[in-house]
C-alpha cells in the first residue's frame, strides 16, 4: 500500500487490512519524533502485530507499507524500497503539487 503522510491510501495491491490506514499516519508522526533524537532521519520502521509483520518506509510525502507473514523477507523489501520509491516519483510529484 502507498499512502500520503496523513494515511490516505493512494495505491493498494492485494488484500486491504484496516490497520494499514491508521498506521500510516502514526508512522509519519513517529518518524518525525524519532528524527528529533539527533540520530539521523528515520527511513523505516518494522513492527510485528499478531501473525503479521508491517514494514513502513518513509518516502516523504508518501509512506510505503508492506504487510506479510512473520517469516517474510524484510531485508528484501527494504532493499527494494529505494527502487519502488523511485518508480513512484510521478505520484509523489502529484501529491506535492496538490499540497
């Protein structure tokens, strides 16, 4: 799923999960607060919830969200996130121009 920084879904692939939408806005807030720690910017956060894993990637003003089983290859998604983010440049530009 790709959402804006407020949690509004822009692109969804596969089965939707209700927790994704609210989580996107929480992620944006969390990365903002984490960067205040003075340890650099926060690029991604990985969380486990029940029998799922959520990977959030900051691609401001977009948030990339991947949901999978706990044994999913998180490293693979994180390494692909740069290519996915680059492919979303037209969408990012459209979102930026509408703010």
